[in-house]
C-alpha cells in the first residue's frame, strides 16, 4: 500500500522533530527547511503544494511566541501569512491539521480546564494569541482543516533554555537549584509522544469537530513538577520561586478529545520525566550549563 504523503511545516522545531522521528516509517514526510521553502511566499507555497498532491498538511511552524524569541513587530502578520498561504490551497490537499494553542482563549481570562466552547468569549490581546485566534476563526468555517489546541507540551528536542521541564532536568543533572521564573502556575503538560499519537489519529481519521484541546487528564503545578523531578533524580535540590503566590492556571478540558480517542493512554508526568531525564543524561554534552541559568521560561 502506498504511504500517505505528509507536508510538515516547522519540521526543525521541537514538535516537528518528534513527529518526523516517530512517523517517518509510516508516512512519506516532506519537511522543507525555511531556506528551502519560504512559507510567507504565496507563489512558492502554492506551487509546492500543487506539485506534490499531499494527503495531509500538518502546520506547526511559528515565528516567535516565547520569551527567548518574542518575534518581530510584525510577528502576527508573518504567522498569518504562513497559515493562509497553506489554507488557501486546501483544494489541493486532503486535509490540514493546525497545531493551535491554549493562548487562543486569551491569557488575561484563562479559566481552569477551559472547554473548546470557551473560545471567542474573549479576543487575545497579545500578538501570538491573536494570530492563533484568527486562524481558528477561519478554521471554524473551513471544510478540511482541524485545530489541535496544545497547552503545555514537553519532550525530546524542546528548548531547555525556555521550557520549564527540560530546564529543570538540565539543572538537576548539573546539581543546580530548580528555579520558577515567576509565580507558581498550574499547567496541562502533555508528553510529546502523546501529541504525536493524537496527530496520527487525525491523519487517519476525520474528527467530528473542528477543534480539540490536546491535553492530558490531569494538571500539575510547577512546584509539584520540580518535586517530582527531585524524586526521579533521587536528589533534594533547592526549588526557588521568584515571585510568591499563584499565577493564572493554564489548562484545558479534554472531554471532546476523549470522545474521539476513548482508549488513549496518556503518559503520566512521572513516567514522562523519567524518559526525558534518561534522554538528557545520554545527551549531556549537548547541554550548555550557562544557558540553564538564564531562567527565561
């Protein structure tokens, strides 16, 4: 049987690398680098899609959106151009999976365990959330595009300078205090392997809905995660919180997702940390100790 053809954007990113590593044997994946295909170039994108007859487009590319790289002043414009350069070509591919974000719900008005129906109760004020919000407004009336809203995600290849779990693992390996940059916060952290499992389901199946929160069954606060890190490592490293109190919870309700994947088994946080800890220990030479101390997450 001929393999399905996948066009993956953001293939060099954290999630993109996990997708390629885990699904390359099952699909024919095309993941051109930005130097090979500029997603802002309307003509180039259209020609590339027309000439390849893709079954699925997975859009994971973004410009900016985190503390280390907040992006240029026109970040929203660039990201929207990338999205619409793909979406406007939807008659030339089977379907598109957009990797969305909990930021679409508007960070000033986050609620615990937000449901998909909470979308558009408020419009995000930040550029990144607004860009994702506009994409979802378009997807709502599209024929063959769905959106998986990712909240916290962790795993191999994430940027340990700015991502809390990998940063904490790196600090643990080097026996440094685990630092929470701002306040303690509750997150819906999803292991990258589980996200790939969800993506593969929607490669093979058409969902009943346009939008799904890609989150696990539980939530965890950063202090609890740091304590689990100590348990996994068998250490008692200091846990520092730079600002007292609790920040606004960032979590999603996954009830809708579980109507589609009722048998999904999420990787527990402890198990995910153990797997990732081993991976970082095996790749310790790739960690720059000085970059661990910046605390930009």
